[in-house]
């Protein structure tokens, strides 16, 4: 619609609502562009909540909005929505226009993540400063509290909440695609507000009157390890004593970056607290929140981008000492990069992944959770380095990542143990499950990584008195009367403090830590390796059987009796159980065994012993079914004993005096050769051997027989008989001939 100069805001909103049901999206967006450009903020303020809801849907999920999670590039409305919601597009222009004023928009506390809502309802400030100084107190009581958010916060809250709002998708559609408009917008916003290169573009409108998030202090003089331990005084602040917001001028540069990140982390990850997770271990407790595969894929996108964002820190800023920072100017964005992963993401992501590991179904959809975890524990993959001279498998993890491994020790060790518990309960014959085991083993087998984890565990297990001797002031240098030993001791003490702070912050002071390289877990790994070996043999056995059936099908298909589906060559086969997939399963499990041996320093003898014990038990079962044979170059070869092991059944059958016995003697003995041998001077041994009943297919290999069969099939073709009909006639003729021959007296004597 064209913008009308003195139109009342109520009429503007009413007209927009009416247009939303009659006009196509393109025309509506064109109208909105004109309105945003021409109307003052005072009038745009009244349409903003409705517009946000019409785009992202309502918080209760009743209104679906533009269905960004189902909007794909092949849809005509995709480009329209992306252009309108672009960080430099009309919608964000509206946000900045309102941000320049003191407008606030309310969000009910009931829509906040569980731990945040519980904290507020208990009268305690949440640990995230994003929600400080935002609470509105109605007279009706705490349960009807609202948050008053500025336009940018309100927009990002609704955008983030759109991902976790329950949706009822149309049949045949799902929201786990990584090419949806929502997924692409998340990626676009992350790159814009958390840039790896350059700085965040400034707002086109002055936002000096917009509230700035009371972010955590960014003073680099504070130890990184301390950030994981939340101050009890902060947690115990009552909500009626909210701290005032200090508008730090330097913070204006990145307040949008901090707001976006904190909003994403709180809405997507902060659904579990340490206390809540401990309660969830009881089967009677209902889960407060269950993430979807789409949700996890977006979280992985966030993790990957934060690593790239953090790793884009300039080398001089990364290596500078804390004291140096106090004398040199560091931009707020660069300091934000230094602490973004540890301070804002680590704890909430750990609890989120731990819940997913423990509650996700034992199926292939777990791959999204697994890859999110593997992305987090491999920050060196997102350094922006294009050159990769060595293969990933042989490339050692650089020593500079040792501090990251130590500060995230539990995310390596505890989640690895939880994964082991999943893996031993999973069908590893399925190629997708085998691939997941291989992926984990491959990642942890990277050179130098296991040693870093072991060192971190050793630091955590250092006696507590090490911390008590930690000196707050710097040690003297050798030139000042100190010693190199004291300097080294300081480094070790700091490392011990950092690891212990991390573990206690994530698991609590009374946690019982289980070593990844301890005796107990080593036994669990050996159990997994045995299950892997069993699954590998099962996959090989099924694959061999599939190949045999496929070969039989190819032969029988000439007669019209073969199966048309050569991929699923046995009853009930899934696509993952086809012959090709089973070969991949065998390969993945083979390499997983090799990598596990490398991680836990198992020698080849131990692995061989494990596999030989398994093979011997398997062979014992198979030997009860196979005749006597020896191992040859091309496989098993029947011995003379093996050729005769079923002979007793044939002897008893041929010894019967009735019609069945005569018929069996006709097919299983060679009376002509016996007569010839009686008339020849051959030995008695040869005569006895030929009298024994046996099944001989040699006549089928004679040229005479093959020529007769060919002529018979050609004659059948002239009579319009197919191969099947001709074969049936041949078999019937052979059977009738046998019946006729059994009427004659025969001589059979063993």
C-alpha cells in the first residue's frame, strides 16, 4: 500500500493485517519497504510486534508466520524473504529506526528457557546478564512477569525462538534441511554480527539511547579459568535489586554482537542446568525439553562459526600476556573473540550435549549430535587456513591447542564415556552406526590429541594443596633473583587451577571424575572392540551370503526365476544392509579398531588375541555345520573324509529294498561302470569305490550332453516354448526315465 501521510497508526496496523490475507508476499514486502522509509518511528512502533509475529510466528506456535524453516531456495518466496530479512535489509532498518528511540517490547517470562524461568520465579537473578534490568513487575505477582526488551533484543528473541517452537509440518515435509531460509539466515546473521574479518557495520541510525547489555567484564587481567565458576554473590542477587546498566562507550561497538550471541545461546542451549540434569537421571522425571535434529544442526552451525570467529583473533592479541593488554589498545571485538567460546558457550553446550547423548534415540539421526560434538572439540579445523599439506589422519594437533583441551577436558572425556555406553547398545552392522563409531575413533586418534587429554587428566588429579600454594602475584624473573624453576612451577600451578576450575564449574565440587585412560574405561573400550569385531564378522557373513544370492539370481534370471532387486538380496534387507553398504560397514569397523588401538596404546598382539578368541568361538559353531575340509589358497577344500561325511545317509537310502531305494540307486550309483569293472582286470579297491553311492554331476559337463541340451532348447524355441518350459520338460523326461529304469532288476551291494 502507498504510505499516507497523516494516517492514524491504528488504521495502518488494520490495513496491514487485512493485506496479509489478500496480497502476495512480494507486494506486502514492497508496501512495507515504503512504510518503513516514510513513516516516523512513533507510528512504526505500534506495528512492530505484529510484524515480527507475522514473520516468525507466535511464541505459542499457533501462528506459523512465513514458515522460514520450510522455505527453500526452490520456492518463489525464498528470495523475497531473504532480501527483506537480510542484516542490511528493510526489517533490520526498521529495528535500528526503533532502536534509536526508547521503545520496549514485552516477552512473558513463561517463554524463557527452563533454568532462567525457574531462577526468576524463585526471586534470583539469572546468571546471564542479558536478562538483567529487563524485568517488569505487575501487581498480580511474580508468575506474570514480563521482560522488557529493546527492538533489537525483541527481534533476535523471536528469531531464535522460531527454531524451538513446536511446528506441525505438512505430510512429506520436515524441517531438518540445511538449505532452508531459516538456516541460511542464521548463517548470514552470524557472519554479519560476528565477523571473522573486519568489524561489525555500524547502525544507520544513532543508537546512543538504546540500552546496552550489561555484559560480563571483559578485563583481560582476569584469569580465563575463573569464568567457569559463577560467583555466588551474583546468583544470589534478588531480582528486586537489579544492577543498573553502565553504558560503556567502548561496548557500543559490539553490543549487537554480544546480544545476538547471548540470545542464541540462551534460547537454543540453556534448557538444562546442572541441578536439573542431575534430577533427569531419575526415570520418573519428565524431560523439560527435547531438541530436534533441525535444532541440533543449527547449534552445530553456531559452534563452527564461533570457532572460526575466535580463531580469527590476531596472533599478537592471542599471544600477548594479560599485563601487556593493560598497556596496549585492544578493540572490544578482539577481546570478545578471546573469551567467546569459554565464557558464553562452554557450560551450556556441555549440558545440552550430555542430555542429547543420554536421551537421543539409538538410530542414525544421532549423527547430527555427534558431529556437533566433534566440531566443538576440533577448533583447529576452523582456523581459516587453506593449505593442508598433510592428510587429516596423519596431521598432528598443534601444541597451541593444549590449553583449549585442558579447559574443555570434560567435553572430551566425559562425553566420550557416554558415547561408549551408546555404542555398545547400537546395531553396528548398520553402516550409518558403524560410520559414527569410526568418526569418533578417527578424531580421537589424531596424533598428539590423546597425549593432551592424558596431560589434562594428570593435572586435574594433582593434589589439592597445589592450589593452596598458588601465589596471586607474579614470580621474580631470574634477573630479579628468582629462578626458572619457580617460573615453571607457576605455569604448572596455573594449568592445574584452570583444569580444576573447569571440571568443578561443569560438574560441581563433589564430582567423581572417571579417567578416560583409566583401568575401568579401558575395559569398556575392550568390550566395545569385541562388539565391533563381532559386528564386522556378521557384516562379512551377510555380505558373502548376499553375494551368493546375487550370483544365484543372475543365473536364475535367465530362466525368469531371479529376483528383480539385486541390491536387497535377502529377506527384510534395509538399504543400509545392501551388499555395497555391508562392505563399507566392514571397512569402517576395521578402521575403527585400528584407531582405538592407537588411542589406547593397544599393541597388535592384544588385538590379535581378541580377534582370535572371537574367531575361534565363531569357527567352533561353523565347524559343526561344515564337512571336514582344509584351508587352501582359494578357500576351504573338502578332504576325502569330507566328501564321504554325508555318505551314511546316502548308503541307508540306497540300501532300502523298496521303490525309493531302487530310484536312489539309479541316480546315486553307476551300474554301467560297475559292470565294466567286473569284466576288467581292475583292482577290488576301485570296484568298491565306484559302488559307493555318490552324487556326480560330471555327465552334465560332457560335450554330448551340452549339445543335446542346446538342440532341445532350440527345438523348444521353434515350438514357442520358453526356457522355463523347456527346463521343466527336460526334468520331467529325466524323472520318467528314472522311473522306467527302476523297474529293471539292479544289483547293489556294499
